[in-house]
C-alpha cells in the first residue's frame, strides 16, 4: 500500500527556536504557527530534532548558502594572546 507523501508534509511560519547541547548531540526545538498574528500559546507548534555535530554543521552551511549570507570568519587572537604568545 503506497503512502501519499503529501499527507506527511507539515507547514507553518517559523516563529522561534532554541537549542541545547548534550555531549556530542544537539537538540533543536523549532516553533511554528499556521495562523496569522496575533498568536496565542495554543497556536504555537513545537518540534524537537536531535542532531549530531556533523548534521548541525551541514544544516548551518546549507542555511548560510540558501540565505546568501557568508559564514562568520574565524576571529584572530586577541592582543593579549599575541603579546604573551
């Protein structure tokens, strides 16, 4: 029996997110709404996703590319670290 893939699609406008780290795993909570504002707490749907570090890095790179923004560069050493080597 074939499952209609559209029946599993979910949609909404992203309104918030949080993340927590537990060892090598990250928990990403995405919050979305399906109705126009103003929103009540009952309108907000939350989804939890567990990611390893590689998945988190791949997602971050993908979002930077899709948004047209550049990844933040590595910061140089501070003047105190350069002074004392």
